[in-house]
């Protein structure tokens, strides 16, 4: 049986492709809004975590960012380097443990939050779906992610 005759191998039947294509489409919508802030989509995600932690009065470690964003250090390190070069964050080693690197917002990074507040609303205005549909989809994706985290890995 040829792959094209096998529904299990049809591209449009792949969950991974639907997620990948949706991610690319959504990230593409963010791109123009984030360009005005001088951020890429991954940089925006880092800033979201830092703004969240600052609001809660929490110190953010590089390891916290990696865990929260599900990024390895090889991906996260260049992101943080670029945000540092842009003057939005600063890094420093923890006084009580030199192995721990902490990340702090600079004044410019904290100030950027006010401008970034418009991004989610603008994105929703651009999409032909209701806020309720977006909320349901987000919850379904979180449920899928939780199930994937609990599943025994194949291999």
C-alpha cells in the first residue's frame, strides 16, 4: 500500500502537522505586532514570564525560564543574550549560589510591558474566531499538553 493510500500517513490526518501549521500561522500573526516592540515571538514569551514574575515579586532564574517555556539552555541562552543587548534584561549570579543565574528586567524592559499589553487584544481582533472559541482551544491544548507530559514516552 502506498503512503498516499494509507490514511494513517496522510499529512492532513497528523495531529503534529495541525499543531505545527497552527503555531506557524499564529506566530506569523504576532510577528507584525511584536516587530513594533522590537521583539521576536520567543523573546516575547521570555518577557511575558519576566513580567509575570515581577508582578508577583518573584526572582527569575534562567532555569525557571527554561522550565516555564519548555526551552533548553541551547535555545534560551541566545534569546537572553539578545534581550540583554537590547537593554531589556540583565543577568547576574545569585549571591548565595554562584551556579544560579538570575534574570531581571531593566527599566526599559519593565516599561515595554505597557506597550505589549495591546498585543493580545490586537491579535484577537485579527482572528475570525470569538474569544470564547480561543479560550476553549487554549484549554484543550493545555489538556493535551498535560496528557503528553503524563504519557509514557515511546522508544
